[in-house]
């Protein structure tokens, strides 16, 4: 990929592991609904989210301040397993619950200053397959990846500097999807 590095593993978790985690996280995570401001108006974020991590792993984006909830045993196991594959020592995870096809995530880059100059983002998908779009910020380059149940996508090097990504809305009937994006917050 020009100006970036994205790795995709479709079968990072087997079906049994992925099914268990989807059910467990859906019912045990402390999901929250946040609002963002655009041009002076407040809107509900079109998905539920939760922030877990080390005690000092505070994160802010789009005027939303996230204080980490303590790691659960399941999240710690996942973090350690994903850290071995990615080579990054993650200290936090943002979980997003996409309840149906109308829940989405607009074009953005994970380039907040607390993520450092070359963030590594490890994204684990559970549940409904969704299309993940990438587009270059200054060149006419686009990519699409179908993120399946139990898959792992790792974005690293210059990816956040030169690329934006999104999970668009869909008019299709869709079951819930949970996405976990493991990150390293620099304090």
C-alpha cells in the first residue's frame, strides 16, 4: 500500500473463540452513547462505545474525553495475544458496538497526538461482516476490505498520516458487530 502498511488476517480467532467473545462482550461491556459536535450542533455518535485500559490511558477525540475502565480478564488476554502478533505493547482498547447497518464510523484517521507519530492500531472484528474503506488523503487511491468474524486488521507505519478510513452505513439488514481497536496511549 502506498504511504502505509495494512495487514489483514481473516482467521485470527476461530469461530468458537469469536462466538464466545461476541456474546461475552455484548453483554458484559459497559457500553455508552456519546455525542459529538459538528458546526455547533450536537449529534449522537451512530454506534455504542467503551474505553478500557491502563489507569493513565486517557484518550480524547472529537471533543469526547474517555477515561479508561479497568481491563477485564478477557480483554487482557486479547491484548496480550494481539501484542505478540503486532509487536506493539498496547495499553488501551476502544470498543465499538455497531447494532445494525445504520451504525457507522465516518471518514477519519487515528492521528491524535496521544497516539504518537506513527500509531499502530490493531482492529479485531466480531459478528457481522462489514466493509472497511480506506482512501488516501492526497492521491486518488482507495482500498476496501471485508472485515469478517474473528479477523484482525493492523494499521501501522505512516498509515494514519496519509490515509483515512471508515465503516459506512448499509441499507442491508445486519446483525450486531463489535470492533476492538487496540492502541498505545503516550502520556
